[in-house]
C-alpha cells in the first residue's frame, strides 16, 4: 500500500436528480477514480453499478472503466432517471487519504435544500456506515421538516469484501420498495 498523505478534496460532481426523484442514494465522497471519471462509483472494482441495475432486473452495457466514459456516464444517468433515483454524496469537502472513509476529517456537508424542496424524495439511503454517520451528524436534524427516512446500506466498495454480490443485491432491494 502506498504511503499517501491526506489531501483536501472539494466535491465537483453535480448531483443527479430531477423533480420526479423519489429516492436519494448518498455516498460519502467520490473516490479518486470517480473524481477522475467525473461521476459517482466509477472505480473499476466498485460494485455499485452492477448491484443497483440488478435490483431492477437490468444490466448496464458500459463498464466503469469503459473507454467510452461519456457513454458510461450517460447510461448511468438515464438509469437513475428511469427509476426516479437521485444520487449524490453527503460531503461537499473534506480532508481524506485516497478513498479511505476512515481517514476523513475536517468535513463540510452538502446542502440538500433544493433537492428536497423540488422533488418528492422521502427516502434516503447511505452507502456505508461513514455516509450514514455523517448524514446523522450533519443532515438528519436539519432536514427533518421534509419527513425523510434514512437507512444504511452496505458499501459496494471492494474494501467491503465480506459482502458478496448476492448479499449486496439483497440489501439494495430495499430501494425498489416504494
């Protein structure tokens, strides 16, 4: 493992949502590979874009590391809109080493006011314990007037090896229950 120093990361990927979104899925902060690709969960070994489509009986054509990056991103956005899913991250900025959520400090949360004001979202799902803890620390009370529920889903990161693909799909099925 490389000895990396922490760096201050500012979230530059725009949230995916529209006025029909009914569910919001939140990560913590995009990984270096995702920031490089300009979209969420784009590390080649991250299982998010295999798990979520499986929940809805679909498979995406373009892999996370596909040379046609724009087509891969467009395909993912189309999928999210089709299923009324919004996608973003809890944090706007933080200090982090690589993609290790355990190294996060000096956090600033994103502002979700517009998303909750302009969509019928009532259910929030956090992909991993860190995102869930940060949501509860910074956001749960602030946005309680929107009548939201928030659940923690297991991380789809390759670091979460104890959750195999089948177990992840079973856990993520909670998203489709409307």
